[in-house]
C-alpha cells in the first residue's frame, strides 16, 4: 500500500480546525505530521519562516514527494492517496491539490495535458493563481521554492510559488471540481466558511 508524508501547518495542534484537517488527510491515506508554526508578531513572517522550515525538511528527506497543508482545508469529493499519486507521476516539481484563481471567470494560464486520471482530464497551470493550502513538492521542487523564498522580501509564499510556475508548470488534482467560492478549484479547498483565515 502506498504512503506519503503530509505536513500540516498549525498554530494550535489541539484546535478543532487542525484536528478536522488531520482527519481529512488521514482518511485520504496520508501519514500526517503536525508542524507547529514559529511564533512571531508578524503573522505573515511566521507563516513564511514555518513553511521554509518544512521545505528544507523535504529537501533533506528520503522521500521523492511530500505534501504540505494548512489547517483550514476540506475535501469536495472522496479521493484516495493512490489516485493522487497518479497525478504525482506527471509532476516533476510541484503538484496542487487546490488553487484559488485570481481571475475566477476564465481559464487563462490553464491548459489540458495529454493525460487523464480516472477519465478526468489533467489540467496544467502556469500562473494566475493563489493559495498554498494544499500542495505537493518533490525534493527538487522544495529546494527551488525554499531558495526562491530566501531570494525575495515577498512574504506571501503563494505569490513566490506562482512565479516559479512560469518555469515549472504544475498539475492540479481534480481541476474540474469547484467549491462554493468561485475560482476555488481542485479536490481540496480552503473552507473559509468553517475556518476563517488566521493570517
């Protein structure tokens, strides 16, 4: 049976939002590690420093692909880890399980790949997105993202990652799905109705 690590970033591991997100990920089949965010008065800097620490752990891990989630997630349909790994096989650097499109009304910077998973077309994105709530990274992808974070004063890592998509386009797991917030696509979404942003 396949296994994959999933880091779950949290400011309070005992919170309902963290435990709910952990259950979602474990039901999919992930081995979940809750990562306690670094305390800092600047919440954006806390987020960036915490994510960079996770990326560096991925770089030095012995696994090819590892996943990183924020603690405000939910799932639109049941999915198994084996199905997610089918997308992973096409990805060299990054893999999105959910995105927030900047222009929700169109599909700019989005195109079809020649692949399908369970008869669903696999979409590829090259930009025009936000969201860091559900991503997968290869060791090289984590290395590139960690380096890019060091090279800029930009605090929003989803903006930094978007700039890398111009070089390394990324697949989206179940792009055909959309939450009740228009433009929020993919199998895993930020459940803003249930969990307000903490940044």
